[in-house]
């Protein structure tokens, strides 16, 4: 369980920009690419999964969308990627961008086509749970358990390079990973990226049989405490339909909606 404080802190504009276009501002991991254009920012992550190939921060002039889409697709093709997601936030232009992307054959992401950029400027106070313990990942075994949780939740294939990924993870001082244990059994995981001015809450996953039992809240509390320890207690995330109600109940403010479209080419 968590409690929220009642005072309110104004949220800076640069934090709001991060909430809308996360991959535009997050530090690049080893092997990632970011292409910055006037009309868009293109980010490529570690795999060909469309959610690891993202076009966002869209500032497209009327009539210019087709050329921009082809320019982005060509960058992906050069890297042997043939699917991507386009993220349309509140600041994206032109205003009818959702409809125009649909006309070009893109489809709303399934099962969660809308992500909500949320920010918490207050502090979260953790409440002790007798069954759930959240801790920072320190060992290869803990890291591997987190990977298995992700695979179980999202149906992703097993990864043969866990040791290499763990070595890269441990070498990055801005990244932390957290695991939740129920009776000493791993049931949930979550990531965080620590910037100078805010802490980004990245992906989280809880195995189906452990949902609704406090694992996600325990991971929130653990990451909030780490953010305070690092001197950047403001929390930023993009929430899906499952986590959004929990975050809102804890005082996170909904600042932007991001419509997600999948492009196959």
C-alpha cells in the first residue's frame, strides 16, 4: 500500500514533454538508435518488435505525412525492421493525424491502443506488506527471473543472451530493475530510468495469478524511494489501462494521451 501527500508541486514543461514522448528524451542503451528530424524522432531498440521501433514527437505540416512516413520506413528498412509504432500525443500535428495514419494502412495497437502520460510531483510513502517484498535486482538470478516474468506476461520468446543483457544493465548507472517477491517467489518486475530532474517508471509486469495483491504498488514504492534517494523524486510514466487506475488513485496526474498505431511495411 502507498499513501500520497496532500501538497501540490508545479510540473515543469520539460517533464511534461518527457511524459508525452518518452523515447525522445531517455538515454540510449547500448545498441539503440535515435534519429532526430524536424518532423519526427525515430527510436530503434534491441529487437524487431514494433514497440521497440517507435516514431514520435510528430510535427508534420499539412500534406506532408506521406513523405514523412516513407522517410521513416526507409530508416527502418535499412536496419531490417518491417514493423513500427507511431505515437500520436496531444502536441502532435496536424490535428487529424490519427485519421491520416489510418488511411495509410496503420492500425490501432492491440490490446492497448492508448497510453496516458502521467506525472507525480508528490512523494509516495510505502506501507509495509506482510506478503509482498520489492527489492532492487542485484544478481543474475534475479535478473533472469524478471525476464521470465516478462515472457510469461507478454508471450515473448526466451532470450539466450540474458548474461550479456545483465552485464549491460549492471554497467548503466541510470537504469534500475526491481523484483517483487510473494513468499520469496518472484511474481512481478519493473524498471526505472533515473534522470537528473525526474525518474521514469518504465515497463512493469505481474504474473496473472498474483495480480491485485499489491505487487505493483510495492514496486512503485520501491522505485519512489530510490528516486528520492537520488534527489529526483518526480515520477513520470506512460500508463496503460491496467496501471492507470492505480496510479491515478495515488495522485499521478494525467497530462497527455498518446494514441499508438502499428505500421507494417
